[in-house]
């Protein structure tokens, strides 16, 4: 599970500091993604890496954000979401997408920061933080990292 504290100004002009939002993709959701998505989870992420079509990348990233967004139950036993791989975005995710918190989160994710962290690095960290640890560790393997470098070279992409 990934917890992000977001500071934003709502539509009434009120600033909210460090408001927590939560994201998670469970192993069962990854399994469904394997079944419902051409190329499975790896294919989905690879499509994000390989595309030079910025609107398509934004669409894929937004889908991943909304699919992983949810709210923790008061007893911390449930993570409530209403969108699964292969399904339309549900009301909870749509409600989040319409908030200033989502806007602040998305813009932060796709822009380089003042500490030198690139948008590519931030997106990668987000994806790795949302999926189960053992899946994230596999994505950090030398084989995967060399493929990322190969694709960047092939398409003339860099981290800036």
C-alpha cells in the first residue's frame, strides 16, 4: 500500500496540508490484470514505457492511478475500491479524479521536482510502491532495468 500526503487548495480556496490518500494493487487484482489486459501487468507497464504518444501515456497513467486508488476502512481490514482490471472506472475513483487533491497529485507525479527527481523516476517509484513488494522487487531486476534502458535508447528517450 502506498500512502501519499498531498497539499492542495480546494475549490473554495481552502488549503489542505498533508491530506493522506491511499493506493494499492493487490495480488488478485494483478492476476485479473493478467487475464483482462493484453500482455498482462508487465505489458501494461511496458506500454507506458514504450509509448512516445504523450496523450496515450497520460491515459494509461490515469487509469493506473484510478484503478489503484481507494479508501481504508475504519478498522483497517478493508481497502475499499470500486474499479477492477477490465472494468469501467467506478464512482469512488471518479469522485477522487474530480478533486483538487487528484489534480495536485497527478501534476506532481508528471513533473520533475526541485530535488532533481524526474517524472519518469517518480512514476516508476509510484508503480513500484502500489504493487505488492515481491512484484516490485522483480521489476527492479537487472533484466527489467536493462530492458528499460534498451527501450529508452531505441526510442531516443531520456529521464529529462
